[in-house]
């Protein structure tokens, strides 16, 4: 069964045997949000892959970062003839050395880099309004949002969300060390299987990569 915020809060209180006078809704929302952030930092999911398109401005090498961006996966340009090219990722020091006249339009950009929290930068400076497609991982949805009902994780990975929340809850309650250790172990196992599925199995193709096979332990004949 998928978790909603209300029944997840109920389960956390039931597992910790603490009522709402100690674990209020606002405290539990912070605990759940911390658990979600831990999950999302450890493994990105296909649910959070996003694409945005815009046009580069002639003579301007700076591109505004989408407000919900966590990190860029790749950047692709389309020129006037419809040809698509991928930009190479570089650091800002390389960009400065490669192209030291940033205000002068030059041609089709070849490189991109993270500039600061609000912009990324291309080089050389575009000489036309090239169409750009940015593939990135976005800020995930949280079940604690006022307009949320469920999320991808609460729908499909209830154990992961529950165990992560219980780790945060027992830390907040300064609960028994053995219980905290137990739920940390349960959370880490659930997180590992989540990461294997999201970044392994879901990104493989059985026809190209072959079916995954688990080695079988076989005793040598005596």
C-alpha cells in the first residue's frame, strides 16, 4: 500500500511508541523531509530526470539554471540546419583559458560548465540563437508538501521511506542505541536495493547487456 503523509506519520508514531504530544505533525514533517533528502542524495531515480529546452542568446554565454535543478546530466545543441551536438563538460578555469573574450560572439558552443548557483556557461560565445536541450535531475517532490498526496518513493519504496524516517526519529528522540542501529541497518539495506534498481537494473537493456544472473553455489562432487 502506498504511503500518504498521514499514514506514514501514524506508522512512525506506532513504531517508536510515541504519540503526537512528542512527535507533532510539524516535527514529523521535518523528520520525513530529512529522510527524503538522504535518499535523494544517495541515488537519483528515473522519476527525477527532467528535460528543459530554451534558446541561447547571441553574444551571451550565460544560461539560467532551472530553479528545480540539482545537477546537469548533459547539454545538447541544435544548429540552424537541425544538426544536434552534445556539449563537453569542463570546469570554469578551462573555459577562461579556452576562450578569453566572453563578450564577443564567436560560433557554435562546444563546452559548458557550472558557473555559480544561478548560471552555467558555454564557450565559445554563441553567434546565433541555438536551441539547447538541458537534461538534468530535478529537485524531487516531497510527501510533506501541502498539495502532495503521494510521491514516487512513497508509492513504490515504502520500506525505504519508513526506515529512513525511523532513523531520523530515533535520533531526534535519543532512543535506544540498539533500536537506532537496527533501523540504520534496515535503511541501508533498503537504500542499497533501491540504488541497484534505479541506477543499475532500470538502466540496463537485457537484449544489449544480457540478463542478470545470480551465481549459484554448487558443491564440488566428492
